[in-house]
C-alpha cells in the first residue's frame, strides 16, 4: 500500500477576478504550481470572500461558481469550474472544528466564490479534484484563524490540500486614487509590508504576524483585514503536532496593479 504524502498548506494571493486572463507573473506561477505539489485527494479552499459569523463549510456534492463581482468583461461571467464537491470531507471538517471548540455549520447551497475558483482554474484546470470551501470570520481576528488552521492540520497527512486565498496586500481604494492621479509605479508602502511579511515568515515570528495591523504599513495595505486572514489558516495548518514553530517558505512574489502583492507561501 502506498502511503499518502503529506501536503503543505498553501496561501496564494488571488488578485483581481480577471486573474485567469491577466498576463502577469502571478498567473504564470499559479499555472505551474501543481507540478511542485503532491497531487491532492481533495482541496479545502479558504477564501477572503466568504465571511460568516461562525465557520461554515460547503456540503454540496457538485460545485458551481459564484460570479460575485460586477463590471468585468463578459467572458469572465461565462467561466465555470465544475469540480466535484465532497460531502464526506465537509462532514469531517465540521467534526474536526466542532471537536476543537468551534461551532461549525454546513451550507448545501453555496458554490465557490472567485477567491477560490479563479486560482483553482489555473492550478488545477481540469477541475477533477473534489473541492469544498470554508468561510472566514473577519470579526474574530488572526489568532482565531490560526487556531482554525491548527485544528485542520491533520488533513494534510490525508492528502488534503488546504488552499488559503486572499492577498498579501489589498487596498483597492488606494489603487483607484492612484489611477485618478495618473500615478504609476509601486508605492513604497506596498513593498514595505510585502518585505515585512517575508521577514517574519522566515524568522517564524508568529506573534508579530498575528499583530499584522500594527506592522509597518499594515493598515495602509489592509484597511480591512479579511484578505490577510486566510493566510493564518494556512500558517496554522503548517504547524506540526501542536509545536509552536512552523516552517514557511515563499513560493512566489510579484506585484499586480501597483498595489496588490501577489505573494504565495507554503507551510509545513
């Protein structure tokens, strides 16, 4: 019998909904990412675009996509990602989180939002791997999501890919303001935070990461925290056996639209 290879937990920056059409380094990276990972039995996606008061898990047997955006090219609204779901994995995730003290719910109607399906169309374009999605709880902060990840860490030993999706930096109002002013180039406040995250992951400085809103240019890059919270689910899932240390490595770094750092990290 072949033993299932443990899969690292991964955080990716999903960028704009048009990511599958963008001619940018992040798209090229995501299109090649699967070759550097063991093929998963299933995927648990954690996206910044599904926010609930308590953890919820999609339970439908077949997936559909949500076109949860407006004002984009018609071709984007024609895109689909018809992966199978996994009610069995959804029940397992609910049980794991409930046993860890998190009230957890199933959602039999919701499909995949663009924070999940846009990167998945690039990473696993065949859509032949079962996918379920877990919501985030923005009001509960980074430590809560780190604990969610730690509760789900055993899934990695079962060949389940925990794929967290958000953005290392995410201030779209600033992007709109820069466009109005006709300013091009990457602002220093973007690269300052991008570099800070890399330094803290490299140093395994989890307390500093948890306090990211107080980091240099933290609030400038995350006026609201939801796009960075999935990062902590992947971080927590990368912790081995309850040990506080974590091995994190940056898989990719680039900038899109001047203010979106598109970095990706693997943990474990």
